[in-house]
C-alpha cells in the first residue's frame, strides 16, 4: 500500500501495508510469497524536505526605522531553517531565537531656531 504520513518533522518513520497476493489481487498467506523479496513496511523519513540536518536560525536584513523622527523600531524575520533553506519549527533550532524587533532613533524631530543677538 501507499506510505502513511511521516511521524516527525526531523527523524520520523513511515509505514505501509505489505501483503502477499495472488495474480487477481486476493490476499494469500505469507508462505506463498518469497520472504527474501518482501518489500519493507517501514522507513526513516522527515516532513521537512532535507530533514533537520544543519538546522540554524536564518535572519533577514533589518528593516528601515519606522519613525521619521524620534524613537521607532526596526524589524527582521527570524526562523529556523535547514541546509536547503526550508523552514522548520522553532523547537528544532538550538539556542535562544535571535531578536526580531529593536528600537531605533530617526532624525531629530525639531531644529534649533536662533534669534538675533541682543
């Protein structure tokens, strides 16, 4: 039969039914088929293409400050990624997730106006 869904994002297993059948597709006892030719009914798998090998925190570039003047924020996207650059659940990556938001300071919101000397 077809493989069922993989049991895990990283190091999972898949299974399928393997039956001995006659030429009409009717199930027979295993003794009627050559045991040495029996296909496997389980295999290693991962839901992520490329598995979890090389899992690391991937980071985009920081955005521009969202404030034209005064205090604002900059943002970036941070996600767990494998060596093929496919996204993985955060739990797969080790260490603390890098920050995605920081404060920033735009230009000064005002300008000095100078009066005449008295």
